[in-house]
C-alpha cells in the first residue's frame, strides 16, 4: 500500500503519522515510566503544553523490551 489509506464510510478516519527518527525506517519509543514499574511500558508526548489549543497528546503503550536488539 502506498499513499494515504482510503477513508472508511462511517469511520473516524483520523490519522497518526510516526516519524522515522534515525533515517532507518523505524520509529523508536522509550518507556518514560519509573524503573520497576508495573504494567505495560509507556511513552507520552511532551512536545506541547496540554492546555495549548491544537495540542496533540499521544500515549503509546506496549509489552516487551526491544532495547539492545539489533535487526
């Protein structure tokens, strides 16, 4: 699939675009919770003030740990 997906009738059709942070066609997330936390890992966007009009607040959660693994 190339280009944006076709809209789905009756669906929200919101998009989320993740950046390629190192030019290697991947997007790296790093858990921002305290060491030894319970539950899934989590990264929250902190680029904009939550009260700013038009702010995009993003929370990504995942299981497992890819740190130290190489492709």
